[in-house]
C-alpha cells in the first residue's frame, strides 16, 4: 500500500498548492467532508420550516376547538408566561454579568491569587 499513501500525499500537496493561491477571505475553515452534512442538515431544517408555513394547515395549537383542548390551553398560557419571565430574568443576569465583569483593558489580564481550601 505504499503507492496508495504516496498518492494521498500527492493529492494533499496539490490541494494545499491550490488553497494557497485562494485568498484567505474565500477559503473555508471547515473541511468539505464536515461541511456537507451541515449543509444537508440546514437544508432539511429550512424545508421543514417552510413546510410548516402552509396556508391550508388545519391544525393550530393556539386555537383550541374542544373542551379538553381548552383545558390544556388554560394550563399552557400561564406556564408559558412564567417561562418567559424566567427567561428574561436569566438573560438579563447574563448580560449584566458580562458587562459588569468584563475586562477593562490590557492591564486587566492578571490572574488573581489562587486560593484552595480553608485559609485559616
């Protein structure tokens, strides 16, 4: 199999030479074998989103039609708004912490004194 290895090295060198002539802003950072599944996943997700936007779709979870559906809807709405409130609080805390404790400049790169365990 030494011939196979040499051929692989030759292909890699050819690809490397071709890539070096390509401008940096046009060169992808991700190899094609990883990029292809991501492109397929993104295309599938886009297709599912577009398929869900059908104008003649008879189902609507936010417009209950029966008594059981109305009971479920009556539970869903308050839980949804509590979840929205928790989300807003958590995101606000994250943004506050990110702004409050960010680095202030080039002098702010020092690591604080490292203390472990009981210091008495």
